[in-house]
């Protein structure tokens, strides 16, 4: 994440009115980054990342997959606990094979757990 000081250093040679406007824009943007609400296959508010939800299988360590709806295979996954959902939890997850253009592939020792993930 860029610091505002680093961004402002790049603006040093701009005309004062333009520099001031750009500083205010960057301060606003960098100070208001959000992930947004957890909803299946929706984009995070200010990031090139998407929310996924699912449930682990009823059998421990059984492979399961979740359709991601992206145009290409995602590169990362962050498990999260959705704080507006009672019982939301993070559980151990293992990638069982590389994500492809349609799905991510996982397993978990936790059974029947509702999960929320941020992928990108």
C-alpha cells in the first residue's frame, strides 16, 4: 500500500492548483479503501478482489470446489469471518489443486461449516 507521503512526492513539480487537487483526491482514496459486504461472487468495494461463500462438505478432508465467476483463475484466497453473520467462522482450508478459470478447489477438516472467502 502506498503511503500518502510517497504519492505526494510524485506530485512535487505540478502546478499548485493541480497539485492540491491531486493531493486531496489521493488522501480521500487512500483513506477510504474498503472491502465491502460479504456476498457471493460480488466485487470488493475498492479492490480487484471478489467475495465467495460456500459450505465445507459433511465429510472431513473431502475435496470441494466453489465457482468463482471471474474471467480467469484467481491468485489468492483470504478466509474471513463475516461479522454480520452469527456463527461465521474461519476454518482450516487446504488448496487441493490449482484454481482454474471457473472454480477454486479446497478441502477442510471442518465439516458443514459456512465459509466466506476473498479471492483475487
